[in-house]
């Protein structure tokens, strides 16, 4: 699965350096809880590459603290799961690859 992901990497969006810096700042409040070989997680990571967004990835399969954080925040170890934190520190947990991709496209596709 991992080799397929690497071999099929999409080209990313090209933004001006200033605009990309702005997008990178917007991504600091996002974290993707994922498993390395999960096909649905790969689907989300491919879209992240396509959109040229740098979201922190947290391995919930091999790192116990990430798994515990996911269970505590979302309630179960379901991946992919996107943690969206607002400026006040409140978190929303978004699951399902299609929902995550729709959110990312809506927020970053036109930037």
C-alpha cells in the first residue's frame, strides 16, 4: 500500500510563496490521526498532496499516546480522523475520508 501511495503521488497546487505561507498557517490548527497503510488514510493524504497542504499527521496505530488522544477526543480509534481546533482551543473531530476531503477542498481548493 505504501509503495502504491508513493508511486501514485499527485502533483500539488502551486501557490505564490506568500499565499502558501498563509495556507500553512491555517493548517497549524489541524491534525490528521491516521494509520500508515489504511487505504482511506492514503486517500486523504493524496488529497492533502494535491491541495499542497501541510497538516500534522499523527500515527494512531503505532504511537500509543496518539491513539489515546484519539479515543479521548473522538471516543473511538477510528481513522482517518481530522482534529480541527479553533482559536479558543475547542476541537471538532471529523471522520470518514470523503467528509475530510470535502472539508479540505472547501477550505483550501480555492486558495
